């Protein structure tokens, strides 16, 4: 599976959600029998323990520690602070990937940092509702990035956003309705941050 490169995590406005209710980890990939709440691009709440069969495989990104871990078999215990694996047949730690956060519910007019190219995973309760993301330069459409499953990836030849310039990120539903619109600005230091786009 391809490693995460950079990111946008869309969160609730400050104070609207208790910390204990926030997800603690993201499932990047899962292979095994169907089970409640366990699917690729699904999130895990703190306090959950997941038992895996000997052939079940899961790749997780833990938000608090920024760890990306691939596990085959055993038990995974998730808290807000850490992710613990026990009894696993394979446990591969792929390193640290800390998500960049951009909030679609942010009412501030200040632009939020974003990478020059869009390569994001769509997460959240309403992730299936997102059809595409548009980047607007004033009234001009700069980029239109359709969802591919739960991924948004710009074409290699697509124009890039310029550092220091403010753009509008417009999230649209599968029927074309506007879901949210926030100002963004390219942060050169965000090029290698993990990209998560949340729709809750």
C-alpha cells in the first residue's frame, strides 16, 4: 500500500466536540471478514480493542502518536495517546505521519494551510457524500478533483497552487451541491504532511 504523503484533516470547530469523542485512529486498509465499524477509511474511537484472525490484516494511522502500523493477526488496543499491538504474527511500524488539519466547519476568514497538490483521503461519517473538490482562484476554477472511492488525487499535469496566494476550497456532493467552502493558502512546509479530509 502506498505511504501517506501529506494531508488535510477536516475537523469540527473548536469546542464543539469533547476530546473523548474524537476518533483516535484511521484504518488505511483492512482485509478479513466483515465486522462492525471496521473498513478502509473508517475511524476507531479510543478505548476499542480489535481482535484479528491469523490471516486478517489491518493498516492503521494513529492520530495521537502519528504512527502508521501494519498488523496481521493478534489484538490491537487503541487509546487517544497510543496504539498497542499484542500477539501479532506481523507488526510493521512504517514510521510517523502527522496529519495537517484544515476545518470545513471553521468560520474564520483566515486562510488555512494546504499542500500545493491535492492528494487526500476522505474520512468521516458522510465520506460517501463527497463527489469532488474544487480549488477556486477568485471566480476562476483552477482545479476540479473528483473522488476516486475515498481518495482525491490531482492529475500529474494539473496546475499547482502558488505559495502565499489565497484560494477557495469548495467541497461538492455527489450530485454537485456545495457542501462547504473555506479559504486555503499553500504552505511549502506542508508538502509532506498526511492528507485527511473529514466530512462529519
